[in-house]
C-alpha cells in the first residue's frame, strides 16, 4: 500500500474515532463539505491542509505517522504453521473466521453452539498466535492489518478448495446481492496484466469495505464472500478435438 494512501486511511480512522465528520472538517478548514470530500477522494492534501486537520484532531502530523506505522506493523497474514493449526480444529477455525470479521464474544455465543469455556479456550489460542488480544471481560482486540488475508495456496485456502468451494458454487446466483460472471476470451499479455491489476484493486476495495463495516451492528451485516480467479486456461473437455 503506497505511503500516501496508508496515511490518508489512518487519518480517516482517526476522524472516525474522534466522531468528526467531513462536515466538521469543512467547518474547521472553512471549506465546503463537497470540497473536503474531493480532497479525501483524490488524496491530494498539501502539508498545510494535513496539519490543519491534525490540529482539529488534537494531534501533530508526527502522531499520525506513528499511528500509521503501528497499523502497518500489524500482521497481514499468518505463518503456514499457524494456518495449519487453525484447519486442524474446526471450532478454532470457525472462531478465527468470526473474530477476523468483527464478531464480539457475546455475538459468537448467541449464534453458535459453543460454551463460554470452549470459546474462551479458542480465543486464548488465537491470542497465543497473535491474531487477537483477549482483553478483560472477554473483549476481543484484533491484531491484524486492514488488508489481512489468508496465505495464497496455504492451509486455509486449501481447506476452502477441498471443503467449501463446491458448496459456494452450488447456486444459481440469482438471489439479492449475488452475481456470477464466467468470461472467456483471447487477451494480449498487456491486457492480462491490466486485468490482474484491476482484480487487485477490487481486492483492496473489499478489504476497505469490510474494515469500514466492522463497526456496524451484527444485525445490519451479512456474511458475504467474493471469489476471484483468472488464469490462462484451455478446457480439458475439448482436448481430444485439438490438433
């Protein structure tokens, strides 16, 4: 993630934590709310503007940079051994998926067949591998970066392929919020690279939305999965007909 983008993302979080809106920032900078929105959308801040917004937050630019550094030091993925530990225990894997998506201790107990003792034991394991910090009164603090992801071709991804991929695709994708596109064509190397970059951008946007929505009540959120896959491919079913 480019440094400017990371710094602005940290600034947005700081504003949200301080319950300051774009309207508040606009009033503080003597600008229109629309102008402030454009500044954030374009991520084109002068040093003076950035300093003014930090002043509204009661902090210095150096404080913002330190906060950004702390965010970037959070883990972006687990080790192969840690992922292997998760997939070896279905209940531990379930709890890991839930906490990564912002579920609280009470919400997990309410929706799943886990006892207090079982849940605490599994959360303690996640604390040990530094995925979370289990705090007093069973509060859960995530220790992962906003763009955290499971290892490519790692144990979690292999578990998904073996156990969940068929289940995920077993649908007509005709319900609300669903979409399925199967596209096939002949592309040049330049076009393939452009498409690859766009899928990476979509992945980043998904992480950003997931991070943004974690503060919303569980009743307003729905489990949602996106599967992106593209590669050079010739269907094996047609192989006998090829020269």
